[in-house]
């Protein structure tokens, strides 16, 4: 994938959807299966994949359905003075 610096705003917006689609296909799941697990409509999953346009709740629901939400991603530890990464 190209650096975001060299991509148009539209292309940057589409990137998360493309990654979600790739993750779904790598698991041999249909859009409907992901939608059912995420509690979304198939159309919401398709729109997220095709346009990258989704709200944060939809993004997290799809990530969760794909098994891509880790405790660290949801509750990251602060890094800085007094904290270790």
C-alpha cells in the first residue's frame, strides 16, 4: 500500500474498507456472515468495504466480527514519562 502522503483524500478514506475486505476474504467469510456477527446489515458491511465510509462503532463492530480487536488496541497503555511501552 502506498504512503498516505502520496494518496488523495478519497483514497485514504477507502483504505480501511479495503483492509476490512481483505481480512474478511482471508477468513473465507461472506459479507452476510460478518454482518450477522457484527449486528449490522450486509449493506453496511458492503458500504464500509467499498467506500471506507463508516462510523467508529461500525468499524469496531466489523473488526470484532473479524477477530481483529485486541485488548491492547481497545485499551492501549499510555506511553511517556513514568510509563513503559
